[in-house]
């Protein structure tokens, strides 16, 4: 039995993850600035969200964590697996990439990848939830967590899976970037409730029983389980808020489209819209049944420029009278 699960310093995998997170932020922020300089709208809070997510990943993997070994690990799990993925997904990095990439091979490959069947399957909310919360149950309720204390490579693989599963779950639930199929709130809402219940139940079991093969102190175990329980509730409440805002804005856009769209045959029209349509003057309808040469003649006659060019100037009246008088005298 291990007495602690402490890591005295960041390993190679943690340093690589931290550097990769910071480099990703350095790619995102100039791209967003270039998009705004081009004249496109891109809110600045997305820059802050993406920067905070990358900074959180870098700090949680390579920085000093508070509390005991288990509490520090739970803070790391909360940041890397839940909070940072939500902040990164809210920044819509895939949408930014599609809007900044020039039309070419890279943009086509990204579009094909986003609309492919495997990505659509992975973005299915129940499957993404199973990969996320199922991995946590496998980690903490088996001897896998104890094995990561002695195998740095396994420790890096577990944290990489934690970050990837959190990103996939937030991506599938928030439905912000373009994907093959966007699932409705009737699918994503129950999935979020089920994940919240499973996450809370896992935290309760950890409060009572430590992970197999570990020997954390009782105070450290209780504090870490509380961080997992209450911190998970905060992130899940933020996810629920994102779902609610998305549902509200989607409903507003749908109502705006219905008001702009003309009514189809057989559908009722409101009295105000009917009175407004009656009060408008009727537009003249062109007679399209007339032959083509008649329509061309009508256009020439109604065009002042063509009349000026093609009309022979008429002599004054007194000249006409004098000409007729001279003709009579000549005879």
C-alpha cells in the first residue's frame, strides 16, 4: 500500500503539456486579432476565455498545487478535466480556424474532419459522457490510480485522457462549433444531469473509501473529495448556464426567421400583418404575354433618350404655312 501519491516535481509529460498549452494560446490570440483587423466581429471575451483555459492547463500540470497529495490531485482534475475544457470550448477555436484559414487544402481537410462520421460519433453526448465520467470511475475505483504513482508515463497518459475527455464532453454538450450533427437540448440536458449525478456519487464514495492501493490520510481524503464534489457542481452549473443561453438565443433566432418569412399557403396570418399587407399599394405587374418586339417597342417609346435620338425634329408652324402657300402659287 502506498502512503502517498505525491509528485515532487513536474515530469517531462507535464512540461510538454504546459508548453503545448501556452503555444496554443500564442496561436489563438494573434489569429483572433487578425480577424478583428479584417473587420469581422470576434468578441474579446473569447480571447480571455481561451487564454484562461490554456493558463489553467499549464498551471495544473506544471505548477505547484495546494493542499495534500490527494487534494492537490483533485484540484488538478478539476482544472484539467472540467474547468479548462469548458473555457477552451467557449472560445470556439474551430470556428476561428475556419474563419482565418484561407480557402485551400487545410481548410477543406478541417471541414471534412468536422463533418466526418467518426467525429459525429464521438460528439454524440451520451458517448462523450461515458468516456469522461466512465474514465473517472475506472481511475479512482480500481488500482489504476495507485499505479500512476510509480509510472510517470502512465501518469501522463491518464492526464492526457482526462483533458481530451473533458474537451470532448464540453464540445458535445455546448454545441458551439460546426459539427456533423447538432443534438437538441432534449438529449444534452439529461446527459448533463446524469453526468452530474455520477460525478457526485463518485466524490461521495471517495469521501468514504480511498482509491484501492493508496493510503492517504483521512483529512486529505475528505478535503479532496469535497473539492471534487463542490467544484464539479460549479462547473456543471456553468455548463447548464451555457445550455440555457444557447437554447434562449436559438429560440430568438427562430422567431426572427418566422417573422421575416412569408406565410406558406394554408397557414394562418395574423390580423395585423394582413391589414398591413392590404394597406400597401399594389405594384404594377408587367404583361409578359406580349410579344417580344412589342415589349421592345414599348421600351423605346417610354425611354426619353431613345425618343430624342430617333425622333425627327418638326419644323415650326409658320414655315409649314409658307411652304403650302408657295406650292399653291407655283401651280
